[in-house]
C-alpha cells in the first residue's frame, strides 16, 4: 500500500514506524495473555497518533482494535492484528 506523507515529516517517520511495529508486537503479546484492557489502551492511543502523521488507516484500525478489545473478541483481534502486520510490511511511503 502506498501513501503520501508531507515532506516536513520525513525525518520523523522512521521512528514513527518503529513505534508502530513495537505496538503491534506488544498487542500480540497482550492478546496471548488475554489482557484485553491493555490492548484497549494501546489501541486507543493508535486512534490519536495516526491521522496527525498522515496514517489514517492506523487511526481507523485503532478504533476497530479498541472495539474488539472492549468486547473481549480474541478472534477479531487476531484478524485485525494480522491486517496491521500486513499493512506495516507492505507500506510504501511517498513524500510530497
């Protein structure tokens, strides 16, 4: 997936993406421990951190993850985390 990001954010994006990868791994670990409340907290933070950096999908997915965590829906969480991993793995950024 290719997205366009403002060029003034270019220096910040590598660290931003490292943090997103870390949160993906954290949520996978939390799911393994059935810690839905902590997943909900991480997902809630995702909602606020995506759009300001140009990653609307991260914010949208954060909402979906938060909803699934509130419902203790482990199957949905696994599905969404898989989608998040695919997104991060296939992400191509163009700076403008």
